[in-house]
């Protein structure tokens, strides 16, 4: 039976918003009391401390956490199992390593993908087990080992906990995507983009998804529109194999036409001048394909959804400049940028951006 006992201890009082940052900082300073449970009260958290912070530590709290205060607080001694991954990390990792515990992970079907910092190398499996324990639907935890590379945009992974598998079924916006993340590109971080772009299409349009992968733009778009034709092209045979399966399981056969091949060849051979809308989701090198996207568009023009990785302060303006110049060279013109947004930060001071361009 669990017995609860109360005790008084020093606590750091912070707003809930700053909770995670405060726990990491208290842990880094060796002040976090792991035997007492954190208390939530209104918009505040009381984080138990092993002792009153010395002036240097108090100064760190003041600098990093707005309106934080050290108070004396009544706590219940922990008798229950810790619930969150961070709770477990606090319990099982050496204190100085807790702040390095991965803050975010990508959930792809039953697989969790994390970036484990090199300082935690000896604890990789422990990190994996913590994630497995705290995420009910996860069966496998993979650590990224290396960057996304090559034409097919793949990276390598290491299984650090759970079942040894890289294949799964991911659900997004009511669609099912069969995929194997070692063989095909997929990012759940683009979920909002998939929806944003798919919802812009109009009935009776012809769309070319130039770098379709397993179909997250094409299939959702087809599900959202009754009368639409989407040519979904990819050069990776594994991606097209999954795409074909996904077209069937999502009931969009005939609306989405999977095509295996290099987009340059495919457009020249069968899609020239057909598209009302072109999706260009290959941010590393999309600029090199603006000429072929222009060729795919109908002579009177259409909409381009153009993704780019951009560095520096004027990200959106510089992406607009690149695209406008490339379109001019291809004999087209930007009539209007109907949208321009930062999709995500991909490295310090480097962003993935998207431009929706109405092209004439
Ligand atoms: C960044 S992934 C995007 C996949 C998909 N749009 C998504 O959101 O998951 C880019 C895809 O483009 C494909 N690709 C790269 N170069 C290509 C080319 N020249 N022709 C056709 N597909 C290409 C890769 O195989 C990869 O699947």
C-alpha cells in the first residue's frame, strides 16, 4: 500500500510556463529534490529543492526564470511511480546530464525518433527505455545517427529501445500512411503544411506533387476534394511502392496517380503544361527545379507551393527573391505571393520556409 507523508522543504515557485526550464535548471544546479513530488497550484508550480539556494544559485534562478521565488512549502513524499519522461530522467540519470535529456521527439506511427546528444551516449538505451515507458503507443525508439542525406532524403537510425523495426503506419488528418523511415522520407513536423496546402486546392484542378514521398500532400488533398487529379511523382522506388499502397488504403485510387521517376523526365514526357498547382517539397534543391515546375504549369499559369532552406535574417524576403529570379529565368512571372511562412527552424539561424506563389 502507498503511504503518503508530508514534509516541509524549500521550493522554487515558478509559473507553469517556465516549469520545464526550471526543473532542468534546478537539476543542473544539483538542487532538485527527487524524493518529493512537484506541486501544481493555479498557474504556478512548486519545485522541491534539497536546500535553500546559495546566493550564486539564487542569482541563476532570478536571471533565467521571470518572477521565480524561493519559498518554504509543504510537500507529499513521493510514493508513486514518476509519470513523465523528465520525471524518470531526473530519477535515473546523473543530475548533470538531466538537462541534456531530449526535449522533443518525433512520433511516427508506433515509432519515436529522438536526437540523443553525444554526452548521453552511454545512456542511449536508458533514454530509449524512459521514452518507451512514458509513451503508451510507442513500440520502438530510434536515435538519429547522422543527417538527412542524398536524393532520397534518408537518414540512418539506431534502435535504442523496444522492437527492432523501422516500418510503421502513421495516421495524419484522417489518412493512413504505410512507410519505413529507413527507406523513405517522412516528417510529422510537416503535418500542418500537408493540411494547409491540401486545403487550398480547388475542385477540378490538376496538381503535380513533384516530390511526393509516401503521399502526405497528395492523398490528403485527394481525400478533401471530390473531383481532382494529382500526379504524385517520386524518384525513390520504395516511396512509390508505399505511395501505391497508401493510395489504395485511403480510397483515392484514380484521383492520385503515383509515378516513379525523375521529375524532369516525367514532366517532359507526360505532364508538360498540365498543372493548375505544383507542390515542390524538396527544400534543399527545389530552386534547381523551378524551370521544370514552370513547364508543368498550364501556359496561363497556376500556383506554386515552394519550399526552401534559408539562412540569415531576411529569410522570407530572400526566398521570395530566389524564386522570383528563377521564375523569370524560366520565362514566368510571380503575380503575387499569396502566403509566405517559416515552417520550422532546422538548425541555428536556418529555417525551412514556404512560399505560395501565383505564377503567370
Ligand atoms: C523532402 S522529401 C518530401 C516527401 C513528401 N513530400 C513529404 O512531405 O513527406 C523529398 C522527396 O523527393 C524525392 N526526390 C528527390 N529528387 C527527386 C527528383 N529529381 N524527382 C522526383 N523525386 C525526387 C525524394 O525521393 C523524396 O522522397
